[in-house]
């Protein structure tokens, strides 16, 4: 009687199930960090993935073997046009909306957005709504703004429709947060007023879509020869039932990619408004040239070229905000191959 395997390692992470398509093209954060003892600020921003390149920088990580030396670092470039807060929402600690106040004047890029006009129709009286927020401010748990990205400034996308998302305000007390929201509503907000060079951020986005795939590609099932079962197919998993009474999960074919994912603690190496410093010859592949503000982030992030990403303050940072790194060289040679 041959040897019978009674156990095997789990295939795929259980934390990533169900592996279905994301319901949002631009995911909205489900949780926000708590920032205390500082001035009010927006806790997130909207950007567009342009592509990757590499830089040389002086390693400022202490206790590293290459500390103080020049190292090679792959980086991702994210174009970040201004965002415009178009409305203010006050919430109770349990998440109920207290009131909603909309901006009276908006930039031309956002005036023709149908969704914004649709939302404003449901506000009976804007002034009364603001008074209601101020009267019930003591009951408010947090304040958010509805922000729209000025995506028309991203010439490579050719996109006129703005991406809209809620962004929470952190820092200070609730009154200071409301004053801050009233000060920025209807005005363009630049990325350098939200983030600083050297700090960590979380990148929330949707991965590349790969469609309907089988178990070999989806779960890395090993394709082994089956001498007495090969007629049933070699690129398949085993039995779908439990083994010896023990519940098990058998990999199944299905959707692969286009999943919502969060990449934690990505360090900002550079924030600039000069595209000439980062644009490669011929532009980024499948994207083009950057024409507005941008971030340079250490490492890679999820998503295809041109995909919107939500950049959030880190919810579980492993270090405090560091100083700006010393970048000695940025590769701008052609990426066309």
C-alpha cells in the first residue's frame, strides 16, 4: 500500500478571500489614522500611477551596512494634480451624517461634473445645513471633505471626468478641523501641503486585472504527472471534498487580479512640480509625459499605468517621519526598450 499524504500547506492567503473584482476603481479607505497634537490637515490625496524608474541616493537608514553610502533604489512615480474639496460632511462617532455643506464656487474643471450637480440638488438649504453642523459640532466625531481631482491637468490620460473621494481631516480639535475645511473648500489643494518628503504613506489601489484564470496560475498549483488520473487533466487540483474528515479548501479557477489592495508604509523620496527632472526621454511607457506635480515613492505599488491611487497617511507606521533623503541621480533615459 502506497504512502498517503494526510496534510498539505494552504494555497493562497485566507486574508485575501474572496478573490473577486473590486467594486471601486478608486478605492475609498475603510479606516483612517489618528493624528493628535498637530494642525488640521487632510489625511489623503489622489494620484495617478505613471511608471517606474531608478535613483541613486545616500542611504540614511542607521544600523545598515551601507549607511552613508550611495545605493541604487527602484522608485515609482505618481502624478498628483491638485484636488478640490467640493463639500464638507460632519459625522457622529458612529458614522451618521450630521450635515453637509457644499462649495458655492468651483473651478471650471469640476463645474460640469454631473455627479456633483446631482449631489447638490439633494441639499435643501446650504446655509441651514452649515448652521446645523455648527450647532451640533459637539456631537461630531470627525469631519470629512468630498474632494475631486483635477484630472484634466494630467495631459497623458486625456481624462476630463474627475475622480471623487471622501477624505478625512485629522489633527487639532473638531472646531479647528471645521475651520480648516471651510478655509480650503472650493480651492485647489496641492500635494506638498499634505505630505512631506521623507514621510511614510499607505497606497490604496486596484491591482492589474488578469481575467478568469485556472488554478495553476491563480494559486500556483504544481503541475505534476498523474499516471492513473491524467485523463481528467494535469492542470487541475485534486478532490474538492474533505480529506479524512478534515475540512479543506481546494483551489478553484476564477477571477485573478483587479483586487483592492493596500500597500503599507511606502516612503516618499521626492515631491516636485518640475516634470523635467523626472520625465524620461519619450515619456513613461503606456503613460506619456508628466505635466503636473508628482511624487517619487520608494519601491513598487499596485495597479496598471494611469490607474488612480489613493494616498493616505500611514495607519501603522514603523518609524517616525524622517528627513528628506539625499538623491544624487535620477534616471531619465528612455524606457521604450
